C-alpha cells in the first residue's frame, strides 16, 4: 500500500477559507481516507493542527498532534465546544494557510470539547495550554474564520498584501 498523498493547503486570502463547514454525515471510508491525507499534509507542512476547510473540504473535521514526537494523533469530527474558561491568555499563533505570519491572539486557556473520533465514537476532551489553543484555532477554520481576522484591519491588509505578493513571485519563479 502506498502512503497517502498530501493535499494542497489553501492560502489566505483565498475566499474558500471563509466557507462555513457542514457536519460530517457519516464516518465512512471517504472520511477515513481524508483523515490520513490530512495527517500526511499537516506533518509534511510541520503543523500541529489542520482543519478540512484548509484543504478545500468544507466538512467539520480537524486533525491535531501537538506532541514533540508527532505520534499523538487527535481526530475531531463535528466538534462542539461545551465549555471554555473565562480566563484567557494572549499567545503567538501561526497557521499553515498564512505561512510565515505569527501574531498574538487571545484564547481561553481551557476548553471542553465533544466530538466524534476517527471510529465515529463520541468523546469529550478537556484541553489546556497548547492543545486548547490549537482546538480553538482549528474550530475557527470550520466557521470560516482565519486567525488574522482577530488582528487590526491595518495588520490584516499588510498580511494580505505580503501573501498576495509572495504568491505572485512564486508563480513567476
């Protein structure tokens, strides 16, 4: 069996990143295959999380691995935040759809999430720290929101200009 191929990652300001994802109807072979390809894509891009929206599949599916060893895969299908701490912290975030850009975003320090796993079983995850931040970041993608939208309009325009220019240059190159 050959390894699954990585998927192309949409780059901000691609309008498809603003699509609100629909629920996954069934955890079937198509979803299993998509999960594997998303992990390959995320690992190859040195990411810690990837939402299906970022690979132009507009369904409520997220893959995450915040471990140093890259062997603690977490799959969240149709995730819902059941609780988020009132305590928030501003932390530096980046995004595979916004390459090379990092900025501070305020997020809840702890969340409780209910989702289906890759086998279609319901699970509840209590997440803190990096995992909590990653879950919130990826869930924003499912709502059609990219982290730069938390930044000032001036910063958003600078980022958009920089990425559009980089894309143009890479096509010429």
